[in-house]
C-alpha cells in the first residue's frame, strides 16, 4: 500500500443514484487481533482476506519489532512466521501509533510471562482505560506497574485459570483475557464477555491453533487452558468488515440507487439493518451478501449506541450523516464513548442542523447538504463525511484522509465503482 500523506485530499460531489456491486473487505477490528494471536505459537501462519489498510501496516511494524517475520503474499494475504525468538518489549514509537497494540498484552504475558508496552495510541475518543484488561490478567497471576515508559507486566510461572466478571462487556479486555487464558493452567471463565463477531473470529482462529473455548457468541466464555507447546500455527480467513458494509449501505441511503453489497454478513448487523429499514431502506439478503435500495427521502429515527448486538458506536457517524438529510428530527445517544461527537462541527460545515447536549445529538433533517471543505477527525467520522459529501450539492473536500486509510480499504475506488463522483488527490 502506498503511504498516505498529510496532503492527500478526497474530493467528491453530488452523486446518484448509485448502482452495481461492491465487495466488503476483511474487518479492521478483527485482523489486528488475529495478527497479535500469532505470538502464541511458533510456526508459519497465513491470514487471508486481509484489508489493505495502514493499521495493518502499523501492526506489522510492531509485531516485527517483537520478533515476528511478516510479508504480504499478495494485497490481501499475510504470511507470518513465528520462530520463537520473541522480545516482549513493544517500542513506544510503534505502539503509540495504534490502539490495537494493547492486544499484544494477553499473548505476551500469557506465553512469556513478561511484557513491556507503551500505552496505546489510535483514535482520540476520550478516555478508554485498560483497567479491565489489567485486573483480569492480575486475577490470573500477572503483576503490572505503570512507569514513565508505559506498562510493565510479569508473572511468576504460568498464569492460572480464574473466574473473571467484567463490569462492562469490553471488546479489548475480552480479547486480551481470551488470548492469555488459552495457554493458562486451568479453566478461565469470562462472564459478561463482549459478543462481537470479531471476537467469534478470534475464537475460531484460536481453536484452529489448538485452544479449547466454549460459549463462543455468548456472554460467557469458558476456556480450558492448554500447554503453550501444544499450540500450532494455522491458515485463517478474516471475517468481513461489518462497518465497511454499513458505509456502502449509508451511501445508497443518502444518494439513492440499488447496489449489491457482496460478502456482507446480515447476521453480524441485524440491529443496524432493522434501523436502516425503519428509515425507509429496502435491504434483502442474497446468496453472497445484501441487496440494498433506496428511492425516497429517509425518515428520521431515534437511535442509541449499545454493546453488541446493539448499535455499535462505529456506526454512529454514518447514522448522524443519514439523519442530516432525513425527514424529521432524530436523537442519537452515545452510551459508550463520551468524546465521539467531535465530528459534528464538520457535518455542520456541510449545512447539517445538529445540536449536542451531553451524550445526545439532536439532528434536524434538511432536504440537502452543501459542499464544503472538512477535516476527518477519525476513521469512521471520516467515512461519514465522504458519504455526506456524495449527497451534498457542489464539491466537498475531505482533508486528513490518513485517518480513513487506517480502516478503509480503497474506499474511494469502491464508491467510484458504484457511480459515485469521487476521487483522491495525492
């Protein structure tokens, strides 16, 4: 993938109706954790359906620094070699670039009993503490200290299975405890575990590596630890990205048209598809995805973010953009990350009528938006601005598109293939 530059700009203008077929790439929120899981066992791995995004590049740099050998066999396939020569020290300059760097914590402390990790970076949504990660691992026998250089963890001997109950179904904490527990001594039970499809994808890969996990897809995971020496490498295909699928559906919602979203998995986004239908869209399952159409102005709805299977916070910027041109007034409530309304000002530049009160956004729909110059503050908000730009009268320029590159595989090319008036200027 060519390196993004701060000068890259996405330019789009009013488009529609959209038509054609678009294929959903592999999931950002899964592949980074699957890459981290390769720390658990020596051998040669092959990850397929890997999205071509910069977060994969960042995670590659981090894992190579830890001792893995990683190469792209082709644009969507990674070959990862774990020779066993792992140094469990994650350099600050690499770990700080990506929040998913925290996912090396579980496999490193679980297998090697030692980890030194800079506190993770990534999108700025406000505080997302890792207390639950640490308390869960401490219950299994790990000890942690926070230093000026980051997080230092160690365990005397192999971690022990434990009963762990989360106050909140944290995705990251579930993943870290899961990866540590598969090589711990004894049985670990995770209660109030997160249930996202990406966790199911991680469990599928860990099972292929020799792990024993029950309760996949439920809020209670039971892991019977195995000897680290019994774990093995595997070949695994990354699950489709439900947020990218939602983005293509949102584009049709705002621009009109009929498209097939191939490799979308309806069962992974049932609640969102129900709410899309409530707004007036037609969404039907087909053999390899979804057929989506919209030929009328959307109707406003009220929506709130909740842990899976509720509406994910990653969907929210798309819903706010859709409500900006819907008929009526909708209220969007953010229950997960308080800082995640920071893109509202950018939508307002396009003419959106939105007011924020605490963790609520009140969106009064207008018949149309107007093109303007905007800045992408994070991955999902950036994509929502692109979709809004396709529906706005006149030309829209989106800057800081390196954020979008972190999570979207050729978003511009895929939208252009559907008839969107969009291009990228590097």
